[in-house]
C-alpha cells in the first residue's frame, strides 16, 4: 500500500521521518480517511450541483418547449390570417362576378330599351304617316265636297232643265206627253241625286268629325309617346351611369386583392421567420436534450464513483 | 458446447440431474428450505465440478416454483467459478478472485460470459467488476437471488456474489436485455434528490416529494403505488439507454425501490407494451445474431413473472422463448446486464 511504499522509501528521504509516519498503522489511516471523506463530500456536492444544473436545464427545456408551443400557436394564427386574406381576395373576386352580372343584366335592359325606343320610333313614324293620310283624307273630303256641290248644282240645273222640258212638253200637248214623262223622270232623278248627295255630305261630315277626333287622339298619343321616350332616354342614361358605377367595383376589387396579396406576402415572410425560429428552437432543443442526456449519463458515473469510494474505508479498516 | 437443463418440482436433486454427464460447470437453482442440502448433495454428486447456486424459481418451458433445477454446460466449455464476499461493504477486496477466474478461462473475442448471483448491493458489485470484465472482453448476465444466500463450489455464502466465467470454445456468446416498457408519451424527466442509496430510497423528484409526484402524474392513490409499478415502473435514463427501477413501497413522503437511485439521477415513468410482441422482437434479434444456438440462460424478474402469471401468459411466454433452442433460467429479484443492474427485465446469455 502507498503508506508502506512511503515507509520503504524512507531511505532516500534526507530529513527525519515526519511524526505521522512513526504512528501506528491505525493512526496512519486518519489522513486517508480524511481524504476519502473529503472526496465523498465533494462528490456529494458535485451531485447536488448536478441536480441544480439538471433542474435548471429542465427549466430551460420547459421554457423552450413553451417557446416552441407559442411559436406553433403563432404560426397557426398567422396561417389563419393568411386564410382570411385569401378569403378576402376571393370575396373581392366575387364582387367582380356580381358586378359583371349586374352589368350584363343592365346591358340586357339597355338593349331591351333600345329596341323599345326603336319600336316607339316605328310607332311615331306610323303616327306621322297617319297624320299625312289624315291630311290627304281631309283634302280628298274637300274635293269630294266640292264635287258634291257641283253635282248638286248640276242636279239643280238638270231639275230646271227637266222643269222647262215639262213646260215645253205640256205646250206640245199630246205629242209632248211622252217627253213630259221623261222630263219628270229626269227631274225626279235630279232630286234623287240631290238627296243622295245630301246624305253623302252628312256621312262625310261624320267622317270628318271622327277623323278630327282620331287626329286629336293621335296627337295626344304622340305627346304621351314623346314623354315616354324621354323617360326611356333618361332610364337609358341611368343604366349607363349604373354600368359606369359598377365598373368602379373593379378598382375596389383590385385594391382589395392587391392589399390582400401584399398582406399575404408579409404573412409569408412572418411565417418563414417563424419557421426559422422553430428550426432554431428545434436545434437548440436537440442540444439541450443532448446536454440533458449527457447529464443523465453523469448519474451513472456518480454512482460508480460512489460505489467505489464507499468501499475504501471498509477495506482500509 | 451443450446446455443441459433438468428440474424436479418436488425438490429431488437426483431427479433434476438425471442424464447429466461430465458437466464442466453447474448452475443450481434451489428453494429456500433445501438450498444448503442441495448444495451439499450437488457437490457429492459432481465433486470438483465448478458450480454456483442461487435460491429462486427456475424454468424451461414451465416454471418450477418450489423444487430444484439444474443448468449445466458440457463439452467445448472452459469454466471457472468463485465468489466475491462482503458485497454489502467491500466487493473490491475480492477483485483478485475475479481476475484469477478470468485468467483461468483465458477469454477470446466474444466467447466468454460471467454469470453471477448476488445477494444484494448489486449495483456496487457490478461497478466494481465491470471495468475488469470490459477490459477482458467478458460479457455479464446474472441476477439477485432470494434468501440472502448463494453458493459456490459446494459452499453456501451470505452477503456474497457467486460467479462463473464460462468460455464457449466452439463459438460466440452474447448477452441481451429485454425491456417490455417504454417511456410514457408525456416523456417525464424527473431529477432525483434527497436519495439514500443504502435504502434504495428516493426523497424528491424535481424538488417535490417523490410519492406525490408519482401519484399525481399517474392519478392514483397511495395504496395503489406498490402494484402500479407492474404497469408503470421508473426508467433511469443513462444517455440513450434506460434501466428499469421497480418501486417497492412508500416510505414517508418518498419511495423505496428495488434498485439504487442516486442524487442527480434522471428518471422517467414507463408504461407497459405488448410483451408478447417484445418477445418476438427479442427472438428476432437473437436469430439475426446466431445461426445456431446451443443454449440460452436467462433471468426473468419476479415482477414480470407475477405480471405474466396474472395475465395467464407465463406459459405462453416461455413456450415462445423456447422456440429458441434450450431456453432456461431463473426468476430473480433484480437483473444484471453487463455493467447495469436493472429491474423488471429479462436478461440472457446466448451460446452459439
């Protein structure tokens, strides 16, 4: 043993042997016992320090687990935001499709109005034609009236002629009797013509009256139609304004979509940053785990030291 | 080499050794009442043959609970046995015996195993001898026996560790550890403190009373702790490896275990897996390493035996393990695997 070796090497020690070496073997063990106890105490202290450092390491590990968890939550929230922005973009796109639908319908209405306007113009043309026809009708009626007056004049002359003829026939006696009959027939015919012309004149007057009424009615219709056309024009213009306004949705949609895309881009950057944080935390956690594992293997070393140290004193005694 | 196994349910040793011829080394597995008698009788029957003995149940395809069992190796074997005494205080004093036993078998590469039976202070014994065994390329498996007694070469010892160095002259040997547990999903990391290694006691985990921590994490009552260890023992983390620590009982605010726990040890709580599936994996691992197997000697923890038996699965487990040729062994109170002292495990040595 080493204290024996010390004693045997006494020969080369120049100074007298220290008092401790002159003591009994039992007394010699005291410093060894002291050293063993000291080592044991230091080993315990080391183990206590290890407990503290492992606990601290565990706290660090727990904290980083929290960081990773929070980071994951944040990432999920950012992901949700991203979804929201994507939805905003989609909604903005829907604006456009709604706008397109409106524009399409308004355009359809415009077309119908246009055809209505065309129809109204057609009707107006017809009214104009009818006015001309009425004018011509009146002229014709005037001519007829004039012709009828001439007919009445002719009939009157015929009547006078027939009367004169009757008188001449009466003067001729029996020889004029036959002629008198004819003259009478002519006179009757003239009267009959006059009577018929009179009736035609009444009909013509009625027709004129009806014609005037129709003309008045047509003029009122024309007025109404003009008013209606004006309203159609106004509606047509309004449709134009609607379409113009609806086109403004495009700009709004583009602005929203641009904002959503920009926000999405920013979120992607944040997501990438979070992923980097996650990766770094993961790496850090790996290191902490390795450090922690190393700490656990120290436990076996402590146990081995403890087991070996615990045997020294019993063996020495 | 050849592995022999014989057993007698009635404790008749002559019945257990029937057919055993020219053994090179004998392993006796006896019961508490007949241990001394069996040790002496074995020495009479096979005088001078190296032997070690332990008090424990033994098994091959089925368990012999109260009788006696014998495992022996014949042909192509070099063996040497001896004993380490005073293991509770100074196993290192007898390290010379271990050195001599190793020298005697002259280990080659991966062909020698040390099978040991210990009465206690197992971790200290393994710490003491593992450095030497590693240096000499000797594997180790063994376990803790019952009744505080072991035997070596016809003599009974208390407070001792009997060991046999066995060299397979015709092939390799390898040791295995079967763990039927895994860390719980929460993967708790519990730093032990206020421990008393002499009493296998844990005072605190993460700075809180160990009893409360275990109860709270598993949501159990105090009276359930001793049985809950079947399903949820502690795992002592050693880097990437793990050794199982069984809970014995509640002591004050702390927990007494079946294995030493030290200040700064990091523990986790384990949960049981499908042990039949694990057995399949163990068999597959062994089959991958060995084309031909002469024999397998194993120690199964008493807690595993109890748990398997409660689940009426012990016979099925042994039947499965016996698909490996010649699987036999004993039921121990703690298992040894190279330098590790573990609980609730199966460790075994496989001879080519």
